[in-house]
């Protein structure tokens, strides 16, 4: 049933407003619903924060020294008051663009006092008065940081708009359908989602999803001059952490996450040296997205690596060690359920001296020069 809000003036009900409503807690449990969770709506300005994520991911805020006030106005609708205009003018100056580059259109400030003062001053509103100008400046800044053409940045086919769609699909856990694409009042593309998907998007945004990567490597993984790097006693008969604050492979982890995620992925990476010469076993703890089962992830992983000769997906919930991969170029992966149904475990085993080093180099050379990928590796 629709919820109703009554506006009273004296004893008279002046107007009645109906609303579709869905409220969930942080565990995606429905607290209150009008029964319209599958209905599609255009969220318009309610998704500004998701439209701003590619701007953050581009690093534009760091490149142009944009402060927290600018980040806030990029994610919200402003009212065209003097303090808002000062922030926007400063932003334009920092990215060295003109007000004419904004495609958001012009309207009077939303704030009545600001509108009256503008009228009394004899001035006309400009693009910066548009309540969406912060969102548009974020798009322009993101284009500049990504070295994209920006004259047509609001076009549906522009690569920056593709980044925004990726962000929306990631957080709403749904695909944008072509027949539900429109144009917002500020000329930017707009997309319809179910109320349920939009509710999940907000929860996904605020719910921290840390990935914990616990990797254990044979001491050969520490490279040359092992005893000079690790001076603790019982080096060859004890377990020891290393590279906690800075590890040479974190940049590669960041690189690969950036290829599949439109937002920054938080993770903790802790490597260990163990008292064995070679081999590496990584235990990865992951929080699942709402509605995604361990079996589904397992099936997707098998499908993804179907043609990858050196990747072997173990049966679901299989314990894993390095015994099957030593002295080979294979990587063995296992997906396991945990007692906490909202989490899962990924186990990955390689030989750090073959798949983690020389074997991978040979494999890369084979791919580059068009040779059979497993040439010289079996």
C-alpha cells in the first residue's frame, strides 16, 4: 500500500501526498515497505554521489588540490548561495576551464534570498547557479585527469559517462536497460532503477567491504641477501611477517582491482615468510555482496578461467596446499564457504619461483611473440 502524508492548514486537510517507500538496515533486511520495491524510478539528483565516484577514482581531487568542500558540492545539489558560488569559482580556476565549458544549463538559485539578491543587483544567473554545476565540474575534472576529450562530456557514448554507468551498475547490483535511459534536467544521462536496487546501492556505499589477503611464502620469496634482510633468530624454523606497510606487489594489486571496479577497493595485505624453501599459499577473506552465493562465485570463476591453461579451479570447498603446484607454472584456486554466510574464503597456491617468477616470464614471452602459451613450461 502507498504511504500517505497529509498537509493540514487549520482544520482543513489541504493536500494529500502518496509515497512509495522502502527502508532496510545495513544487513539488507527490510524494515518498512510500501510494497513497491520492484517499481522503477529515475533517481536523478539522489545518485549524484555515485556519479562523482569516477571523479574521485581519476585522482583529479589530488591533481588539482581540490578540498573537502569541493568534494561535498560534487556529490550534492547546491542552492546557488554566495558561499557555493565562491567554491565553484575557485574550482573552475584550479582546473583552468571556463564557465562556458559547463553543459548543465542555467536557472535561478534555488535559495530564494540568493535569487532576490541576484535580481536586485541587476545580474543574470549563469551556469554556476545551476544546482547541478558541482556534478558537472566533477565530470569535467575527471575528464581532464583521465586525459579525455571534454567538449561533449555529457553525451551518452562519452567514455566518462561509461565510467558513471559502471559505478551505478556496481553499487546497484543491476544492469542498466536501454529502454530506461533518459536525460536529466541538467542534460546529463539519467537511468531508471528499481527502488530495491537503489536501496541496496546506498547500503553498499556505506558498508565497508574489506578484503584481507594473508599470503605465506617460502623464504626464497624474499630474494637475495635473505639473512641481511631478516636478522631475527631461527629464520629457517619460524614464521615471520614482512612488508606490512609497503610491499612491492601492492601496486600490482591496485592495478588489477582498478580494471574491474569503478570505486577504490579497500584491502589488507599481510605477507609472511614460512620455514619452507618455495611455494606460496594465499588465504583471502572476502565479504559477499547481497544476494551473491558462494556457488555463484565459484561458477563464475570456472567460466572466467575456462580457457586459462595454467589456472586450475579446485572443487568447491576443497582444502588447498602448495603440494600440487611445486616446480610447475600452475595456479590452483579453491572457493570455500565460511560459518559466516556473508563471507567466503579464496585459497590460491603457486610456486613462487616458477609461476611467481621465471615461469610467468616465459609465459608472457610466449603470449607476446605468438607462441603456444605453455611452450617450455610443461
